[in-house]
C-alpha cells in the first residue's frame, strides 16, 4: 500500500522573500497604484492566502518592499546600519561613497525607481533610513570647515540622488554592453565629484550670481510630514 503523500512545507523566510521580490518587480514596472496582493502572489508562485499570512494589506506589502529597498541601498552605499554611528565626518571617503552610490544605481535601476517613487509619495520623507542618512551626512559635512558656506544639504541631496538614479536610465538606453555601462558610470562619478569640488562656472565671469549666492538668506525650511 502506497504511503500517503506528505504535504510540502515551505520555508516562511524564503516565501516572504519571494513575495517581496515579486512586489519589487511589479512596483518598478507599474508603480504602487498597480500593486495587488493577488497579482504579487501569482508572480511569486504562492496562493493568495499565503501572501495574506505574511502581509495583511497591500499597504503593508508596499511599505515592507520599500523598507527593504531602502535598507539594501543603505548597506550598499554606507555599510552596516548598526555601526554607522561610529563613523566621523572626517572618516568618510567622498569618492568611494560616490562610486558606490553610482554603481548601485547603475546595477539596480528598478530598485532606484521604487525608492524614488516611494520617497516622492511619502507624507514624511525623513522617515526613510537611506534618505535620512544621505541628507544627514551632507548636513553634517556642511557644518564643518571642509564645506563651502551656505550649502543647502536638503536641496543638494535631492539634486544628487535624482540625477544618480536618472543616469542609469540614460546609460541603458545608449550603452552597448556592460563595459560601456561601466564607462558611463565612471563618467557620472567623475562629473558628480567635479561639481561637488569645484562647481560649474568661474565666479568672476558671473558677478551677479556670485553676489546673489554671497548674500545672507533665511535658513531654508526643512521637509515636514504632512499634517505636522
């Protein structure tokens, strides 16, 4: 007599990661509005009930997916979040950090898209760990003698990160093969650093702009959570 067939058991951690991978794929492709637990479950190869066991609502799933992307970016660019508090501003290698950011963006354009979409739609962007560390590191740098006077860390962070995640879209549209994409990533890092170090114009050729930037201005308003 044949033995009864044993029911296959799934690893809960592996199942959760499969669901999150599927959610990342759909978020990058269609954005959060198009996400449903049913569609994510289908792509992940699990039934809908299993998906609901891990994530009670689609909002829970989207939030968990975005948090995972933010943590992945954080580790790739800054290292272990547990030890980040031990780092001093003077210890930061600006060129190395720039290269890590640009290479991560080039290798993971879909993750960059997810992160940007979620940050833009968030009622409180400062709650995102990667944004908080990136903008915070520029804020700390701006308070040192190594910085030019009057740096607006928040605005500079938006400019830098938006361009870092837009460049891979351009590169993948125009590059032929991995070697050319690497070359484009290097070009971006170089220009990124040049702008940080020297700016784009000769100040004496634009005295009106130099005068404007030299004026004392009110401290810029920081991002605030909606309703606060």
